[in-house]
């Protein structure tokens, strides 16, 4: 037993002594707080419980040894303090994982002005040096500077660091914790704990909206690029990753004209948010006309005569005169828009059931027509149009976009043209003259399209469909089909007739081949008869020549005989004429002598007249003396009983008649008012003499 007790004493007594010493040491340290051990993965925030300098008068951090939280932190190891004067808060190091961002909130510092959203961090100052931060004008509140991946020994009494995994900070009050939680939720909503990553396969760009800095001027809708050179400005503030330099260069809050493209950007999402928008992709066969909403006012490049807006240079406000050629462009769609204009031929279809891929004609329908004969068909159309890429800005400047051009200008213009054409043709003519109308419309409308900076390539007319006219169009088509069938039948009959003629010729050829021997004999007989006829013709020609020669000789004979006879007749006629001439001359001389003997031509004429008159009375056997005499002197006028005539009355009447006759011929006054000329008196006497001789003969 004594041996056992000795062994027990050798183990238990030293253990009890060690425990007592440890307990005593713990009691001393706990009571004095003068020694503190900080592990290497933590920091110690020193809180001074009392000081002869008093407490902190303003703020949270005691920079001059006052009672309160001290600016410097304790790193790993043993640290000795005065007993009962300090309290050490052991807090973990701030760790930012790879590819993440940490946000810093300062509890102490200068107060933010009303126009400032985030706190300014002094240049060259790190968050691990609280004293330098506060002495150089650091501001309280959420900081513009962020923490990148790494481990930081930060005074978590002054700064609170928010990461994706946790919040690093010394808890002070519940209200303080609520504010930090709200800030953390906002950052998570903006995906602020992760950098902005843009890849080339996404074809997107980042539109930046800055939430700090001076506001935009009145009339501005987007913040201009910092500086004169956008590329230099982006380098200067590292694409909004250095807020302090961005604001120092004159950056404004609001949506930015400058955008970010492919790359990784560590942006403070409390300072700037990012909206991903597609790039402006100008496909092959199109150009992009830029309508800029921002920029300086430029000079109109379209000229004074073009009053449909302004064409300006790139970067100015208005329609850019130079379009974007095929490619991809990082264009900020909040600063303007890119209107895609096709430069290849595109088809506009006036058909309700068909629409092109470009959707320009989705509101176009068939053109309703009224023909000359009062039919109302609907006409489908297709128009091939081309826009010169150099004129694309003019089109956008004038109409806004191509679809508006089609609906507000081309549709009414084309519809009105074909309505006018339909009114000059009947429905059948409209169907039959489709090719002519198509060619004519292409020529006439080309000038109209050119006035709108368009090039008309071709007009294609479809088959008219039934419009408001109902089934009448089908009736017309039925008539046309019947007419065509009749024409085809006529052609069939014509060909059948030609075939019959060919068949007849074939039969004749076959019959001719069967009668070839007879044909040969008849042909020989014909040849013999032809030769015989030639011989007869030769003989007849010889006989004709002989007869012609004999006839010529006979004619010459007759001519010679006639010539002789003519000469004889001429000689006889000349002799007879000579004789007649001489007789006439002799008679003329005798008559002249007789006239001279009677006293002149008048007496000779009177004698001849009276001689002729007497001869005429004698040949006619006319009674010169009337059988009944009517006397004008009041006597009874009766003649003798035996039928004799009264000489006195008969002589008076006959004499009166002769006097009248001779007076008309010789101009003698029958009334006896004038004295008769000697010639008239001679005639009267000769007449009375002849009458007396006649009366005697008659009485005898």
C-alpha cells in the first residue's frame, strides 16, 4: 500500500499543481486584459475603453488616442495592453474570391454632399490604412472604389465589406445591419458581385448608366463621351472601372454614349449599371442608315432644294449622310437608331395571301379595278424595287423607313396608276393585253419611282381575280376558253385538210408509179407531136413571110396607082376651078354692070327679091287676089255673082301686105308719114306692074 500511495502522489500531485497554476493564470489575464493573442487568419480591432484624452467628439474612429475604436488593427501574434483599458475584437480577414468583387462601406469620414451618391476615396490611400483615409478627406458611406480578389486586413469597425458569400464587419446596431442587408440585396439584383463579361459569340454590347456625378444639361438625353477622343477617354478611366478618374475628366451621371464591348469589366455596380443590347448587325445586301439623337448640330448636306430633313456628318445630330456598310457595329441604340435599308432587289406584292420576308408589304392587298365595261376585278401585282446604297439616307430622311415609304407613297401611287389603266380597257382587253400593260407600266412608272430615290426594275401583273363583280369574271374566262377551243378546232381542221391533201398526193404518186409505162409512152408521143408542131410552125412562118412579101408588093402597086389617080384628079380639079373662077369673074362683072345700070346695089337687090317672090308665087299656085274682098270703105263688099273678085279691094289688101313686107326688109315707113325714097318708089312701081300682069293672066 505505501508503494501505491507513492506512485499516486508522483502523478496526481504534479497534475493538481499544473491545473492550479493554469487557473491562476487565466484568472489574472481575464481580470487584467493586458495580453491578447490574435491568430494569423484574423485581425484585432482595438476598442479603447477609457482615455485621459476623453471620448471621440465626432465620428467613430479615435485618431488622437481618445476612447473609442482605434484606427489601427492587430495582426497575428501576442499583444500586451494595459490592464482594464482596451477591449480587443477578433474578426476574420476579408477574403474576396477569385472573379468576384467586394464593396466597401465606410462608417466614418466626411459627410456626402447632396449631389453625390457614392463616397470619394482619396488617391493613393488603401482601405487598410484608416488613419490616412480619414485624414485625407475620405467620406463615409458606400465607396466608389471596390475590392478585387484577395485577402485584406481591414479595420471592420470603420469599414464594412460586402461580398457574395458574407458581410465582413463589426456589428454595432441592428439598424446598421438592416442598412447593410438592403445594400447587399441591391448589389445582388444588379449582379454586382461578379464582373461584366462580354463574349464575342453573344454579339452584344454594354450600355452604361452612371449613377453618380453631375447631372446632364437641359436638353441632353444621353451623357457625351468624356474628352474629345473616345478611345483616349476609355483608356483614361479604363472603361468606367475607375470612377474617380471618370468624374475628374468631366463625366456625367446618366446613360452614357460610350459603350463597352467584348471583355471582362470590374465595375462598381453601385456606380454604374450595365444593360446588354444586341449589336447593330448590317447584313450583306443591306446598309444601315443612322438616325442620331445626340451630338452637335451639323450643316445640312442635302442642299436647300431638299426640304425633307437634314443630312449630317457622322457624330452629329440628324441622319448620317454615310450609311453603315455590311458588318457589326457597337452602336448605342439609346443614342440613335439604325434603319436597315435593303440594297438588293426586293419584291413588293400587292397580294393579301403573300408577304415578303422583309414585311414591307404585309399591309398591301390586290388593287380593286373598274374596267371600261363596268366589271370590277381585283388585280394582283408584284413590283421589283432597288435602292441605291448611296441614296438610302435620302429615303430614310424623307420617309423614316422603307415600310412607311411603301404604305404611304408607293401603294396609293401604284393603285391609282392601274385604276386609270383599267378604265381605258374592257375586261377581255385587260386579260389579253397583260404583257403590253406590264411593259408600258414599267416604263411609265420608272420616272415616278425615281422621284422618290428608288429604282423600279420591273412590274409583274398577275391574273385578275373576282372582285366585287362576283362570278362575271368566270363567265368571261369561260367564253375565252370556248373561243380558244374553237380556234384550236379550226387549226385541227386545217391540219386535217393538209393531211388529206398530202394523202391525195401520195395516192396520185402511187397511181403514177403503177402507170409509169403508159406515162413514158405518152410523154414520147407528146415529144413527137411537139417536134411535128415545130415543123408545121416553121412552114407556117415561111408561108406568112411569103404572103407578107406579096402583100407588100400589092400594097406598093396600089399606092403607085393611087398616087397616079390622085395626080389626075388634082389636075382636073385645078382646071375646073380655073374655069369656075373665070366664069365667076365674068358673072361678077356682068352683075356689076347690071347694078350700075339699075342705079346701085339697092335697086339690084330689090329686083332680085321681087323676081324670086314672083317665081315662088307662080310655083305655089296661090291666089294672089282673094275671092272674098272685105272693103274698108263702107261698101257691102259682096263680089259678083259668078265668083269674081273685086279688083279695087283685092288690089288694096295685096298692096298693103307687100308694103309691110318690103318696109320691114328695106326700112320703109308703112304709115306713109315719111316720103318714100326713090328706090322704094321704083320697087312699088315694079310690084304693081307685075301684079297687074298677073291679074290679067288670071282673068284670062
